[in-house]
C-alpha cells in the first residue's frame, strides 16, 4: 500500500524530465521527489519499443519497491511504449506524458500544427490514437527531431552548429504554415527560447509539463496521498549512467546543484 509520506518517483531516459520535475516542485513544494535519469539507455527515441518497455518496467518497479507512492513517467516515448504495462502492474497513481495535440488544435489560426517529438513517439499507436481523438480539423505535421535530445544532454544548444540542427527539423514545419508547435518530448522545453528565436513570437509553443503536475496533484488528492504538513520536500536525483558527467548538467538544467547518485 502506498503511504502519503513516501516520495513521488519521476523518471526519463535522461535529464529532459527535469522540465516536468520543475512544475511538480512548483505545484507540490512539500512533497519529497526522487528523479531517475536512465542515462545508460539514452536516447529512448530510436530504441525498439520492447526495450523501452523493459526500462520503464525496471525503473518504475524499483522506484515503487523503494517506497514511491506515485510515478510520473516524464518522457513521451516511455509513456507511449511502457505506461500501460506499468499501470496494469501497480495500483497507485501513474501519470504519463502525451503531446498537447488537443490544446494545439483548439488554438491554431492557420489550421496547421507541428508536433515535435522523437521518432519513437510519433510512430506509436498511442500517438496515432491521440491524433484521431484530438486533432479535429487541424492538419498535423508530425516532425521527428533527430539530435535535439543529444543537444540538451550536451548542455550546448546555442552554438551555430546546434542552431543549424534545430533549424533543420523546425523549418519544414514552419514552411508548412504551422502557427502552433507542440513540444512532444520532455527535453524540448529547454530549447524553448532557441526555438522561439527561430520561429518568431507569432508562433505559440505548447508544453504539457504544467498540466501533468496538476493531474498528479489531483490524483494524489483523490487517493488521499498528498503529503501532510508544511515542511519543504527533498529532491534526490539518480542516474543509471556516469554520475560525474550527469552532475554538472543537472545543475545547469535545474538552475541549482542537486545531489546525484547511482540508481541501483
Ligand atoms: N525525453 C523523452 C521524451 O519525452 C525522450 C528522449 C529520448 O529519446 O530519450 O520523449
């Protein structure tokens, strides 16, 4: 049985999920948070669905064994391939990510929206279902963005070479007249300013991180699992990769140093 004084487990293939963690932290400041970056298996985007499912099962399962009262699968690719199995296995709140096609379709003026995500997410049945359900009359340009996850994980997305990589995948979407861009990968919110620099301020950018934090709060409340008391929660960060390589990047993306340890 999950306990309300347990931590919330949040995980991603790497550090992209910190873009979701920051919304969780802002909305639920007194919750203890455990973040796991599966850096040894990054990126998930081009991996076989079966492998991604195994990783989700492994990390989610271990977080729950270690006392997590809820899980946030802070990765669109992992959600697409692994969340159903996780939900079937555990009876506690398991919140996932999905590209914000619905809000995008309701705010486009040109009738065309761009979904920026990994090739894995875009090829998934879950994404096809999402489009059928929520795209309505909008034309959807589903754009894989090779190399963008690696740019974030390298900590450098401002160099001329990085900007060229962003332009390479973004320009076809802009040329197709999309006026709304959906960030369908949790690494991409870190690229937001760079993307606005290329697309211009007339283009709306949609990130579902905040909505996911709200859904998490609602589900914890419904299950009677919200932390009691006003104490500020702890944040612990783990990686399956090299902690010395991950630590400085965590500090850069989070905006402050966090302790980083090996996930075992
Ligand atoms: N951050 C992940 C997502 O939201 C994927 C990155 C990767 O390819 O590992 O899809």
